């Protein structure tokens, strides 16, 4: 190959994952190299609003369908969407060669401000510090947002620090977290041109 030969384009990091249990049936299509397009059919409107923040601010394409036991409550659906999204993220990243690995973002929304830091470390660890000003946003239980991120963290095998630094409106608190997560993830999964095809770890593997 001479210096004028064109390099092959990098393979697109797009996957589809299904997870079926007696409680939920989940399908996730994820494209890390997308344009911020989101499509959601979960029958949990507030969750869909939050997932749309990840897609839009993470500049990834995300299509999620979920059929869960909502006659009980939304717990299994929200948690299992997080689990399946985590599985999709792990598959899409592959061996993680050439990526930045770390990402962080501060995002405000009016009076609320949140910080999210991501390390695609291969080690699941969630630190989650949010003192919501009320227990429900509409009919959505805010406790379920931690379950979403715990499921995602465990199955994507990433280290995730989430801190809501201030906020008076629970909707604003949650929305800043999801926007910041999208932007931090976008930074972490980006190819680093200086990294080449190296793995961003002294261990040689993530």
C-alpha cells in the first residue's frame, strides 16, 4: 500500500440486542456513530423522555421497544431497559481500541446542575448522588432511575459517577443527569486519533 492508498472506513459500531424474561421483553438497537435519533416504545413516557436525552446529547441512534409487566409497576421495565442498553453498549464497543475511554459533562437546566463522569473501564461501579426534591415526577417513581443506571452499569461494565449538584425541580434534576450522561458517554466512546488502534489502558485490555 502506498501513501496515496485510501484507508478503509472504520466499521460502524451498531448492534441489536434482545432480552426476554417472564417479566419483560426488551429490544435495543444502538448505533454509537449515529446522529442523535431516538425512537422509543416502552409505555413509560417519562423513561422515554429521558432516553431521548441520551440519544440526542450522546449523538447516538437509539431504538428501544419494551413490553413489561406494567400492571404491577414500572420497576422491571425500567431496570431491564437499563440492562439491555448496557449489553448493547458493551457489544458495540467491542475491544475498545482507539477510544477516549473517559468522558465527563456538567449540564444545567435552569436552577438544576448535574455532573456525570464515565470510565469505560470494564469494571462495573455506580456512584449515584441525587437527593430528589420529590418522590414522583407525574406518576413516575424517581427511585427507578437509579435502577436504570445500576442495570446499565453492571452490564456495560463501566464506572459511572452521577452527582446532582443542585436543583429544586425533580424533573430538572433528572433531565440534567440524563443529558450529562449522554454527553459524557459521547466523549468516552469517541475515537481518539492519537490513540490509533491502541487500547487506552496500561494493562492492554479493558
